[in-house]
C-alpha cells in the first residue's frame, strides 16, 4: 500500500487499541479493588492466627503482595523492577538476592500465582499482575513469537501503571545481575552523568566495545541495537508517553517483531514493522519522511 494509506490504517488501528486499552484498564482497576479487599481480609485473618504459613503476609505478618494503590514506594521514589512468570522462578530468585545485597527497593511484577507465592516465601515486594496470566506462563516464552509479544504488552501495561503512580523505575530483565546500585547513575549524581538527571528515558545498548562505547556515546547513534534488558524511566509525561507508544507498537506487531525490535524502531523513529514488515521501497519512503521530519539526513 502507499505510505499514506499505511499510516491511515495504522492510525485507525491505534485508536481502536487505545479504546480497548481504556476498557481493559477499567476492568483491571475494578478487579484490582476486589483483589485488594481479599488481600486485606487474608492479612487480617493471618494476623489473628488463622492464616497459613503460605499466606501472602508470610510468617512476619507483613504483606509482600501489592496493588498499585498499596505499593510501598512513594511518589518520586525509584524502584528496581523486573517481570517474572513461574517459568523463570530460578532467575527471579537470583535477581532478587542481588538487589537485596545492594540494598535497593524491589518491585517485581508477578505475572502469575507461582511468582506471588515466591514473593511471600522469599520476602520481596511484588505487584500482583496475575489477573493477566496466560496458560503459557509456566513455560519459557522466548521462543514463542506471538506469546512473547503478548507477554510484552502485559509487561508494559504494568510498567505504565507503576509510572502513573509517580514511581520512577529502573527496569531490568530477570536474568540481569546487579553488582552496584545504579540509582546514583540514573539520577545524575554520579560524576560525568549529570545530564541523566533530566532524562525521561535511559536505554542500554548492545555495544560490547569499551572503545566504541567511549567514542560514540555508548554506540547509541550507530546500527547497534538499543537493549530493553536495562531501562530507566521517569514518571514524567514524556516517559509515560514513550512507554505507551511502545505498548501500541507491540500490540500491532507483525511476524518476528518483539519487545526489543519494536522499541528500537520507536527510538530510531522508524515506521511500523520497519525492520521486518516493510518492503524496500516502503522502507526508503519512510527513511526520507523521517529525514524531512527530523530536519536532517539519517
């Protein structure tokens, strides 16, 4: 199709997805209120001696399972965040142990009941997102293109909910290992990184060369991918807006697209499916459009 027709169709689809998202968010809010009432009732029962050792409150009487309204973080705080399903529970345990060692606030997004149980047993704070669970969550989804993309949409929905509460997020994949607290870096306190204090979104890259990293600002301006395995997002309008666009692009993703490829296309200003779903002439037409829009050659 001509580029203009493609853009019009995408705009219509995005409007439809936004309407569906609004309805879904209202339902999640209503179901979240019910889940919170049930959680509080269970916590009250546990405190009175009627709870089981595996209850959400655990043996300490403190609940580690939260809704957005009951997260232990305050507006303006930074939280170390990851997502997990039961299929990656061992990596989640390792991620949590390293974050606990550096003493940073933890908020794991529990995508299913198995992770909720792990939160209580290992005693770390979780946001209950299990209402969105899928039958595929018990397995490692990385090799399932459609399932992995749908999981990506669910993850970004949770991220946006946290950001809208005013909490800033340092997001990392569950297979990451943190040896130091990154918050001084992303807050712009670390020497040489003062500009980060004003960034709405900070992204890692796949740059593996220290020389290129130093010479080319982390290889950000080259062809090397931006890596969604480590992101820092501020709870600002632009930070939230970027995550919402990422969510829309994931929802309309085409074959072979996943969270990182759609993120790279978004950051680079590429069109829908730029990497996989466009013909050569379509890609060139979009490149010329992006060049005119950005006011220079790319």
